[in-house]
């Protein structure tokens, strides 16, 4: 029997699903292999005694970072609201750095990557995290390259993931590395999840997060674009509408939002298309016309390029409708 030991680091207000989901995925390997393969899973706490998660559920860890621990093949740090409270805990960061030297692999789920960053373990690495924390991660750890749209990223022996359920994506990838694709596929089927999810985090996150103060001239530009998405906009046409020079408009828009004006226009079109796909029965041609995307083919091309998933697949995944009621 082949056994691989995995350590899951926990701290006050960690995200319970970040350890529960991978833990269940890893545990299924022993069941599905009839005991021929196994992961030994140990929880390692930053303090002694019970540890309360961000949801209020409490666990009793197997070890603490102050106790002798077995050699971990793989160490995983979950995310959670409490991760930002431990970034200056040098005892923990020193322990993580030491583990990084001895473990075959080390990973972080969601914003658990901030703990690895505080331990100096993501310098020169490409990483990802939850889309809501990506900008903060890039700002705090400038020597790392942050990929905000990726579900998970492997850089040598370092693995990082997007938020919460992406821990399952990571665990399936590790299972495939350790015991082959068929085992990973069998676990995915048992858990009723995809072995590999199509698209990136953009399919979940809003593209237009940048809004400026209402008294800014850029706010008027944004409102005009959002209220006239069916129009075939260009930088010059918008500048004429706003009675500004194209050069000045381009400069102040980028300065206040961090986006080029035409990138804002394109993201606004895609976000509007997403809302139509989620909440209406409109056909792709009609949606494309309402969003200023000319035709269904253009919608498919731009949508797939930006989100990594086609509009029809997106509608199937995110359509808001009532669940069917089982017959009595």
C-alpha cells in the first residue's frame, strides 16, 4: 500500500470548506482503490486547543506547530477571514518556510496564499487567489506574479488556488499526479464535480468593479456607455458625445479607473450579456444586438475569449430558475 501524508494548517477563523472538501476528496482514494492507496491527513494548528472556523464550527487539531510532526509529503494552507491576523506571526511563518524546504509540495487555498507570502515563499512565483483578493495580494507581494483569472496555478512545487471550492480542483490535480488520471476521474465522479472546470474566475466575478465618484467626468462617461450599450462606440464617438478631446478622455479615464476606455466598453458589453443569459430566454442574436456585439458569432467569440467559456455553456451553468419539483 502506498501512503502519502498531507498536513492541513488551521488557524482561528479558517475556512472550513477549504479543509473539508480536499479532505473528503483525498479520503475517497482509499475507498476507491480498495485500500491499495491512501492519504494520511493531519490537521496542524497555530495554537493549542480547539480551533473555531469562520463559520463557527470547531475542530480539534491533530498537532500544533509547536509539537513534533511527521514528515509531510504535502502541506496545504487554507484560507479564511483569520488569515490576515496571522501574517505577522513569525513563529508560524518560520515554521511554514521550514516545511517548504522539506515538503515535496506546498499549497494554499483561496487567500491562504497570503500566509505563504508572509513566509517569503511566493517571491518569484506565479500564484493565484480568490478574485476579490487578487489586487491586494499583488500589492502586498510585488515579487510574485498574480494570475487573477486562474482556478489553480502550479509553479514548480508551489500550488495556489482560487476561492473555497477551488480546493477540490487542487486536490483532484494532486490525486492525478500521485495515483493517475483514472483515480482522479473516479474521485471527481464520486463527488459529482468536474475533473477540470472550463473557464477561469472571470465567469464568477463581475468584470466592472471600478466605479468612480459621481461628480467625476469619468462617471458621466461610464453612465453614458452603460445606458447605450447597443451603440457602436469608438473612442472618438464617445469623446464627441462628452465634448472632450479623445486624447484627454483616454488619459483621465485610464488615470481614474486603471482601464482603457474601450476595455471598459467591452467588459460592460460582456457583463450585460451575462445578465441576459442568467435571467432571460432571449436568443444569442437578440442579446448580441442589445449589447452592441453585432451578431451571435461575435458574441460567442468575444465571450469565450474573455471568460474562457461559451455563452450557451454559461447560461446552462448560471441560469436563475426554479428547481424542478419531484412528483409526489
